[in-house]
């Protein structure tokens, strides 16, 4: 009887696996579980909310990709994993067995325990919410975005560009720190200047302490009115790992070795934002990391099936990052290099479209 390889989630690394399985057949039965038939590419969300891409541009149909690779598609959400019995329980009550398990489910929205957030704020995770979020923010009278990281800045500036072109009210961005707080001071000053020149309303060092149906209240006592609120305050670990009693780091992310395997359960692999590498605990939660891990995941799952040693993931010292800033402009960041220009956005557009062309 063939061994069973089960993929949970349709993230970057699993898309790569499904594509490779079209080219190279393994002696295993492969299934993929996902709560949506579509995987949405977050790298193009800013362009979508600005109106530069249509809905079909930003999504991949997982069952079509799976069928081409002779993979069974299971629509559902994994609730828990029994690593000893090697079974996964879905929200529908189905029990799915596996011999090898790979997990690529991304992360959830952080900070949602702030009073009022769950009741009043829009979120784009799970990512299939993007269509509803975008249409709601397009029609808003007083749109506010919470979060000064890359996602919050991109979405705020891109939405702002679309609304400005349509003669609508500007977007307000609120962050508990400075903009791009994890970058150096020069980059922080650069993005602050860009936001100011484009007319974005920015409130820095304003931590949200409460959200009502009409306004947000900050720790400084300020009240900022809104009618639609988009919450983009960074990642949070999925709860499935702790409920399944799997090894996690101090934030709840699944703890894996640099072979992308769980040390205690080597039949379990994980990649992307849902996992934390023991050897590199400060690795950012970024799509580019998941893309870089894809080939390692593929090689090591093949190696595990054949009883061979795996290769090790070694992150690079620096990664290319391009933030959409609206009006087909982008801020390119690479090490100490930063460039804000139309060419930056064109490069981002080329990279994103090339990625999607591989899977659509």
C-alpha cells in the first residue's frame, strides 16, 4: 500500500509542491486540505485594493492545480492533529490519516483581543476575505487602517491613491510605533516622508486601547472617528498547534528544525508563517521566506519518503522587499539600499505576475 502525504493549507510552499508533483511523480498518495478552493496571493492585495488588478488576477484555484498533479482536494479546515496516531481532524468531523504531514497555513491577525476589535474591525485573514474587505473600504466615508508594518502601510497608501483619484476622503493610518519600526531610522524617515507627501493621515505612537462602533480610543486618550476599520497589526500563531500539543515557540508557532521537520515528530513538516525555526527564531513572517523554503520542503519530503537525509534551510542575510505606495510607485528595500520610484513598482508587478503565472 502506498504511503499517504497530506498537505494542510495552500500557502506558497505547498503551491510549489503541487507544481513539482505535476512534473515528478512520487510513490505516495497525496491529498491537500484547504478551507477555500482558492489561495489568494497577499503580495497583490495592495494592487487589488488600488484597482490595478481584478479578482481573478490575485487567486489560484487549488482543485485545478491539484487535479493536474493527481492530488485529492479536501475542502475543510483542520481542527487538530494527533501526531502519535498520525491523523488530522477537520471541522466537519472527518478523520484524515497520513504517513507524512506538511503544514503551510500562514498566520492569523494579531492584536484582536483589544476590546471591540472582533466586533467592529475588518480583517483580511483568512485571505479569502479580501474581496469583501476591499469593496467595504472603497465605499467608506472615513476609512481607518490600523498597523504601521509593511501590510498596513501598503494597504493604506494603495487605498488612499484610489480614493484620492475618485475625489473621496483620505485614509487614516494609526500605528502604536513609528512606521516600519523594524527598519533603520533612514527607512522610517523615508516612508514617513512618502506618506506625508501623498496626503495620508498618519497617527504614530498611538496604541489602540478600545474600539467602539464609531471611533477608536488610543492609549493617549485620543478618539479617532471611523466608519470602516481595517485591522493589520501583524501576525499571530494559529491555535491548532497548541491544541494539538505539538512543540511550539514562545509565541505559539510550530517549532521546526532547519530541515523544516518537527524534531519530536519527523514525519511532520511545516513552512511559511505558521512555523518558527529553532535555529533562526527571529526570522520575519514574510512570503519571501516561504518561497525560499519551498525547494527545501520539496527535497526533504522526497528524501523522507526514500529514507534519505534532508538538506538544511539557510536564510539569506537580506531579502528584497518592495512596498506599493500607490499610483504605481513602490519603495524598494534591499539591505541599506532604498529606492522610491515607478520602476520599483514595475519590478514588483513583474515579480508578482510571474509568480501567479506559474500556478494559474
